[in-house]
C-alpha cells in the first residue's frame, strides 16, 4: 500500500544519510543505533547486527547491547556470530545468567547439542541461586527442545511438562512439542494426541 511504500522510501533515505554520517564520523553512537533500528524494521538482520557491533565498540559496558547483537544474529541465521557474541558477553558479565541461557539456545540452534545441554544445565544451577525468575516456561521450553534434539527424550519430556506447568495459559507450544515428540517416537500415543490438540 501507499503508506508502507512511503515509509520504506523514507527508511531508505534515512539509511543512506546515516551511512554518510558514520562514514564522516565513525564514532557517532546515535547514528549506529538509528541505522540498526532501520535495518531491523526492514528485516535486514545481518546488516542490523553489523551496525550494532559498531555501536558496541563505542559503548561496550551496556549488557543490553550484547543481548541485542546475540538475538539479532540469531534472527539473521548467523549462529557463529551469535555464539561469539554470547561467549564474549558471558565472559564479560559472568553474573548475568541470561547470557549463559542465550549461549545455550545458540548452541542448540547451531546443532551442538552436547554443549547446549551443558550450558542449559549451568544456567539452571546458576539461575536457581541468583536469578530464579529466569527459570520460566520459556527457559524450560528451550531446554526441553535442546534435550529432544540431543536425543534425551525422557529429560525432554520432563522439561516440556515443567514448561507447561509453570504457565498453563501459555503452554500450547510446549504441549505440541511434547505431543509430536511422543508421536514421532510411537510413545504415549493416547497422551500425544491430547497434547497436540491443546
């Protein structure tokens, strides 16, 4: 429609202007931040991550910047970049368990299941002591998915059930995952049908 094409045109022009600004002044933090926002709006996650990394060089002590790079790199499908960013953030901010969780998710998505399981377990122990709020249904859903992909089906079922129990109102994804896992394995067929229909 006309409005969205007009907005895209303005974003294109803004991106051009911001690129000129950072070319003239490579330490302009605000310009990198705006450029990354425009790339995100346009679905250009790889380019957004590049702008975010440039901004991080200028403001390295803000943990949120590290998290944004990890999440944006994952959206871009750049597992290596996300893993590097998560590993660096975890080393820089060892007291922020969320970076261990992000590293675990990244390892799982990259197919390194054994390392993902170790990172999830480390995050579980650490968060239980310092950040129990991190151990929510999303955590157990991610951990359960990693366990299933690692071939630990009994553990995966426990974790997915825990995810469902923690937030029944938002349990559809965990229930479906569990139901399909059981169906694929020919296990608990009556219960798998219940879970996939929830």
